C-alpha cells in the first residue's frame, strides 16, 4: 500500500503548490523480512512426505469412546444413530478431499484411502492426518443434532489418527479385509454379550466369564438356542460395517428453458453427478471389487 506524501513547491509566481509523490510502503513483504535470522528453526521440521505410488490410509479411532457412549446413552450392542453419525461425518471428509477413493468404517473407527497418485498437501502425512481428523471431528459435532435430537452433546468427542502406506492392491484389500473381519468378530461377541446381560440378567462379569474361550460357532449356538436369534439374519451394517465410494448417478432436474419462438417452458434436464454412496457388503470376496473396478489403480504404475 503506497501512502502519498505532500511536497510543497514554489512557483515563479510566489504561490506554493503541492505535488503527490510516492513515499512510504506499508504492509509490504520484503525479501529481507522473509529471510530473518530466526528462519533457521524451519530446519527442525522433519520430512514426512509419503512414498509415491502407494495408497495412503488415514485411520481414525474414537478416543475413550466407551465412556463417551455410556455418558451419551448409546444403545447396546449397536446404536444406529451413532453409526449413522459416523457415516455422515465420513461422507463430509470424502466430499472435502476428493482424492479419497474408498472409506470403511465400523463402531467408532473409519479408514480413508487416498489414491496412489494423490498430491493433496504434497503427500505430507501430518497434513493429511490432521485435516482428516479435524474435518471428521467438526462434522461429528455439527451433525450431532440430526441423529441425536433428544440427547444433548455433553462434551466434544476426540479422535486419534494414524497414517499407513500400502504399496499394492493386495495389501490394501487385505487391510480392508482385516478391518471388516474385526467388525464381524466384535459384533458377534457384543451381540451375545449384551443378550446375556439384557435378557438373561447376567452381570457384565458373569457374561464375560460365560464367553471366555468360546469360538464363533459357540456364540452362534448361544444366540440361536437361548435367544432364538439367527446371527446370519442380523443387520448387514452391524455385521459388515459401512463402505463409502464415489459413484456417478444420473439426476433429472426441471430447468426453465427459452424456446426459439421466445416462449419459456419447464424442461427436464438429465445430468450425471458424482456422489458418495454407502454400501454394507462383503469386502473380503471378489464380487465388490469386480463390480467397482475403478476403485483400485493398476499395480504396474
């Protein structure tokens, strides 16, 4: 910003006049200021650039969510409001960072997979992790009332994150399979556990003792013989978690169009839009990946 300075001059008629001359520049960014003696502290920053040609996975986990769920009266063994809120928050992250090709969530965790060629934040792990975590956390608070109308948010939730790189499609698929297998194991245990507590009247300690050392078949047998529950018929979102991907969908809207004769008329217009869609399906087998071949990139990159 240039501040004009008034400079008096004398004319040959003896009358003083003023001329405008550029003088002082305020709020400028000089090269000398940028190269201050304190700049050496930047050398303490470590290089956390993620290796190229690798999928970048950012996984978030709820911090101390057992206590959070109790104080906010989450239903046991699964609270569909809480799961819906997690999915809505994850959708917000994907809409903000479009290089995320797939996300998978269950319980109080969500994993976000950036494509191999992503250059978001120059592939800096700290930038990617903090942006995902902050967007997810703020969305969780922002959308809380949509899912918990009668339950006030008593305090803000916390989520921690980590960044892991996977160099091949097989590695990435195995990672997602691992998280989905974890979802099944935990949900089966929690379903039996809370049936024993809520319907059989056992204490939490007694329920733990009852299930100690049992295998999946044993738990299925308890559910069926004692509670008449066939675990195969349980909700897919509880057993398999939630997978979010980008899909193109045709949408038809009514648009006011001016015809050649000058008349205006409402006309249907169809356009293809890219949206985040949710699935509750098996990720371990081949079917999902065959139906969505555009998610994974060529291993020969």
